C-alpha cells in the first residue's frame, strides 16, 4: 500500500497536502519512481555543490574568468552538457523486446492491409520489417499471424533445432532474441542487456549503451577538470582560513574516489565496446547457454575492434537491431591463435 492510499484511509484532512502533491506529481506516489527521482535530485545537487564551492571560495578563479572568459565558459559548457547527457540517457529506452515485437506486429499488419487493398502478390516487399543481423540489412516478409512472425524471426537467429520453449521468457511470455535478458527492476526483457543502472533509474541495453558511454566519458572529464581546479586552489590558498581548506580537502577526497571509479568504469565499458560484449555476458558467461561452450578468450560477437566501434557509434539508430548466434565454423575461426601474418594484416581490427 502506497503512502497516498494510507493517507486516504485516515480520517480528517491531515493528508490533503500530500493528495494535492500526488495529484500534480503522480510519480511521487510510486515508491520506486520516488526513489529514482530522489537520486536524480541528489546527483544534480552534488554537481552544484562541487562547482559552487569553487566559485564561492576561489577568488582567483573569478579574476581568471574576467581575464580569460573562454576558460570558464568551456568548463561550464562541459558541466551543462554532462547534466543534459545524464537526463537524456536516463530518459532513453534501452530497447525492450516487447517494443521490438510490437514494431514487427505493426509492420506486419500494415503490410497485410496494403496487400488486401492493392491486391499485390505475396512476394511484394512493401511493409517489410528490416532487421539488422550482424551488421547486414536483411529484408524479411513477415506473413502469417503476429506470434508466428515474431517466433520465426527470433528462431532464425538461433542454430537449427533450438527449442522455442527454451527461448521463452517466463515473466514476459515472449521469445527472447540472442543477448536479451529479463530485467527484474524494469520487469521487461531488454535487447542486448548490459545492466540496470540505479543512478540513471533505467536499464542499459542496445538502445542507450552509446549514450551511457558518452555520459560516463563526460562525467569523468568534468570530475578530472574539477579536481585539477581544487588542487590549484589549495596550492594558491593553503594559508587561508583553515575551515575553507578543510571543506575543500574533504570535497577533494570524495571527488578523487569518484574519479577512480569513473575511470575504471570508462575503461571497462570501452573494453566491452571494442570486443562487442556486455557486462551481463562477461560476468555471467558460464550461466548463459549459448556462451557455455565458448572459450574464455573468444568473443563470439566481435567483428574486430574497428568494426565493433563503428557499429557501436554509427549503427545505434536502430534500437531493434538483433544479432544471430555465430556458427561453429565462425567460433573456430575466432578461437584460432594469432600469427605474425594476422598482426601485420590487423586481424584483431577487421
């Protein structure tokens, strides 16, 4: 029972302000959304505190801003861009399986209506759903019932003989494409599931992994720049009021911890991008059925560092891009040890 329901059950008018608040802000009545909103407010306040203390204590920074306004302008631009990127990533969809299936069904319905209206033969390509499979565009005519269309589409991504029952999510009751996973926080299946980010209040998946990488890149740059400014202040004003130095040192220590965490996170996700992996696949590799037989040092979905980077940055416009599982021959090729010829020809990049 939510707080709003408890208040409505109590006599008197003591809870009327809360009812009005929930009426204007429905998100506050949900505990999960309320906690997510609280985290967002806390993160924004932390940014404002760290930047505000610099301009409040550091008189030299004010003088430098007057002499070189471009320096402070670039810093504040990065500050605003980081917060904007945070909210953009938080509001973005990770690419839910149900949404992908709905898009397939809608396209199938449009195609069937167009087929009846124009009386075109069934081989017409109007209304086809284009699905990206390992970077190539493959047009598929989705005829038949909606469930059969989606099932056929998903089954084509798995090796022959795979059971449909083993691919069906027990929570969503929908067939999962490869690299998908059900998120218990979002209560939905996510395409190319990476992890559920508590700070963002959303899953990181196929649809927003690139946005997430850019966010942690901007956040890391902002924290590093802020740390340098704090150190510069301490060098120039170490003999000033002790309580100011104590506050700045405390903020600098916590900022240093954040920088270490952000740098490690940025390097980790950069490694995932270059090898075309996800956090879930790396951590739970032995529990994922289609990865159990793959050697540790083999990246089954990798197409080379350059190709992986290109697809991550330039082909993320399609939130419903799905990859098929590699064949046994492809896995054997990927597990082949590198030779001098492979290094010369940049096999790891192509």
